[in-house]
């Protein structure tokens, strides 16, 4: 049904009925008496309002946290915070993690702070779920890793920053370069260019970072699946000991930086800059992220983890089965 075929008076009438019923809590009999119509007429008007999109019903499922797992992670990895949520059967994982991370970010971002961000599905899901009743004055959003380009529009760095600017009513600062260039010499030239230097200097002042944790395993690597790296290139990184990355910075399972020729071609922040950010929030879940999460936590690359109970239990199981040393 289209609004174009209905008079504005009718639309306003339906909106008034919907407001009385849903917002003011009046029952259909009370509304019928007030409007001098039958109760069945009120019911039909509410149905019409739903069909027209005047009434939009949103069901907010409660998020259940696994406090036992949260306590384990907080103690074992010395995290500032950890949010481990239970996934209901059939419930999509990314929106669940995104909603959880969004609520946390809403509570922890402050006026005049700088928020640094990377790109990826977990970050994108978090941005989707952000809801600020009022703008936060003076917030800057800084892109900390070069862009994927236009192949995955909603996930690449510029799009993430743009969406955060809209949500927070903030100022966007962009890293105007691809995340990966042809060779190390070109990367060095770009990293010394005025625009990129200025952006990275602002990233160096970030108060909060919104991050993902990627896998270096070639068959599940986002870089390979998105078509930005050949599988052999990622295999070389994986075989050098890398299990995953945070903001393009690769680490082994013990959290130690893994240097590779691939790293020399990337445009983004340094490990030193990442580690200086006081609040480093990682949104990550799924079986393929179990080992990368261990590496990121052991290396203290993140200090707030948002994940699900299945992944968290997988981390614990892997640590026990492989006798992973948790000394940080």
C-alpha cells in the first residue's frame, strides 16, 4: 500500500490512533469511545497503519552474558573488560556481537575523544547497531588502516568512518590510501606523504579503538576471500608463524609480532601506536577466530573483548589441549 494514494488527513488520523494505542497505552475500547467509532474500526485502523509503515514493530531480544566465562577471560588475560554473550539457536552471530559492542561503545565514548577504527564485518555490525540519542560533542573518527577499495563497500575503511561520522555526528579523518600497495618502496613513500602522516599522527592520539581480529589461515582469511591477496601470499605469512592480525598487524599465537614482506606493503598504524590506545575494543567470533583471539589477547593487542560463548569455550579448550602458556 502506498502513501501516495492516501490523503494526509487519513495518514495523520492513523498516526494519532497508533500513538494513543502504542505510546499512551490506551486500549482499543478507550480509543473507540474517544473517537466515537467501533472497537473493530480501531483494530482495522491499527492494521492499516502497520501496512502503511506508520507503525514499525521492533523486537529487542535480551542479550544473555556468560558471567563465568567472562570472569575466566578477565583473570587469565588481564583484560579491562570482556563481554561474552550466549547465542540462541538460529540467531545470527554478527548482529549479536555488534549489538553488544555497540552498547559498550555508547557507554564508553566521551566528548572530545578520538575514536580509531579499522574495517571488517565485526566492526560494520557494531556500527549498524549504534544508537546515540544525542550527538557527542567534539568526537573525531580516525581511519587507522588503508582502504579495501570499492569491492566490499560497507566494510572498507572509508565507509566505516563515514557511517560512524553519521552516527556520532563527529568529524572524520581518512587514510587516503589502499591498505596494500605493490611494493615496500611505494608503501614507504606513501607513509611519508603529508596527508597520511597527519592522519597517523591523529591515530597516535586515539582514546578508543574499534577493532576486529582477523585470521591468517589462508582458507578463511578475509584478505584472500575478498580477493585482495592471493592464497599463496597469505600462505607465506601463515607459514612464517602468523595466526591472525589486528588492524593489519600480524601476530603469532604467543602474541609476538610476525614481520613479513606483506607487512612492508601495508599502509596503516604501527604496533606502537596501537598499544598506546587506552581502550582497544575487539569484536570477534566464530571457530576460525579461536586461535587468532588467543594471539591477540596474549600480545595485549586488545584489552576489551566482545565475543560469544561458543568461541570463548573454544579458546579455553584450545589452550588446554595445546598447553598454551598464558603468561603474558
